C-alpha cells in the first residue's frame, strides 16, 4: 500500500498548521501514512495537473484536499483521468482510489478516508504506547530501529510536546502478540529512566493516580512556572484527593514570607539557585500538610534578571516528608513559552519518578 496527499491551496492564505496536524494525526492513529505530501497553489493549473497525474501513475491511494470553490474543477479532472465517477468523497478504479475533500472540513474528511481504507484492505490495527519525558531523541530512534528488527507489520510515530514524548506503536492483525510484546519490551528496556506510562494517559493523570494509590498529598511552590505545574494536576478530575496547595511565590519577599526562604540565601545565592529551590521545598514540608513537595525557580526570559545567570537556567526541587530533598538543575533553550512549558513537564515527571522509586 502506498499513499500520497495533495493539498491545493490559495497561496495568499497561510496554511493552518494546527488544523493540518490534526488532519494528519487522524490517519497516523489509524496506521495510514503518506509516502509523499505535496502542496500546490490553485493558481498553477500545470502544477495541479502534474501532481494529480503522478498520483494516478505512482500511488495506490491519493488523498486530495482543496477549497470548496475548486472542488468541481478538480473532481472533473480526476473523473476524466481515472474514467470513473465519485461516490461521495471517493472514486475507485481497479486497485486505485482517490478521495477528494474540503480543506474547511478536513477532520471529518480524514475520518471518512480511514473508514474507507479499513474496508478496502480489511485490516485492523491495534496500538500501544511508550510515553517518556526528556528522553534523548537519538536514544528513542536507536531503540525504534532496534525494535523494528523484531519483525511484524508495525509502524511507529513519535510526538513531542515540550519534552513530553509519545511513542505510538501500531501493529496489524498480521503481527503476533509475542512480536508486539517483544517490541514494547525493547523500547521500555532502552528508555526505562524516562518512561512514565505504557498507555495513552497524560503525565498529570499518571501523577494523580500514583498519589492516590500511595495515599499521598502533594504541594507545589512555583516561581517562574507561575502556577502551571499545579494547574496541570488540578485539571485532572478528583485532584482534590491528592492536592493540598500551590503557592506561586514570584517575588523574593513572597519566597521569604510564605516559604521561609532565608534572607541570606536570597542575598548570597539568589532566587534562582539550588539552595532557594531546596528551601522552597522545605518550607512546604514544614507545614506537615503534604507528603511530597515540589519547587520551581528559574529564568524564563526574554531577558535575564539583574544577575549574570542566563535565560533558561532553572532548578526544580522535590522532597518527601521525612526524606532528603533533591534539586535538579536545568539549562533550557528556546523562548519564554517553551522554557516554561518544558519545565512544567519536568516538574511533574520528577514528582512522579520520586514517588514511584
């Protein structure tokens, strides 16, 4: 099976990449991948005809997206070329198929295409996941390459959202469970230090479930993440069972008054320091109202503070009541949003790993 995607667009309008990404993921989640993706302006009649002729010559399945006003013209060209008529979205000629849909209704069109292809090939896919945080990309792809040698009719997709990584492994009914289990075992063995779940649960859902299982309460003291870590946990239904409090102590005075960070630490080492992150955690634990506490302090940018510390420098502290406090140092790259959102994922992951170990 080989598939191509042709997008015919108005060059004066920007592509909505969020919508396109959603459209593509519908295919990928059903284990249908494109061997070629082409984008052509609808003011280039030669470019359009060349792409569609190539679809017929080289691809078993062609998916074509265009604006509604171009639909009649493109459908006419395809029907003449294939010698068949469209039935709804679809035209079939021998083993070849064409689907023609509207860019403005792309997701519904994609779902219809998946149903059509499932029926055409009479193959059903299952999938499993390996979800990680901050795993080196080269390690992920080396592990996937190794896992591929185990055989089977499998496909891999990797999604990365600010360091929160989803490896989606799809396999058809032609693949035995033993082979699928072997692939999963390979990935988990290689990526163990970075893995937090083997299903499609979110990071915050996994932390919530583990806290609930261990009957633990958690508190957060945040500076540069601005309450984002706590907000992620609170977004999980039932979070009140495991969440005690979240303090956004942005100013130095707030750190001193609310979390008992010492003036000496703030003056001598600064708000963005290992010692401050440690004392923020200790301030939460000293209330005896939580079992685990997490702190974040850093410089998200766009400018540094009035010290020589660089944008992207951050510290995340974690401690369990009665145990030692650990502080992790990070040097993030990117803009303010990227730094903040990546740190939020790291903080949730560090809390999860601290409890699970």
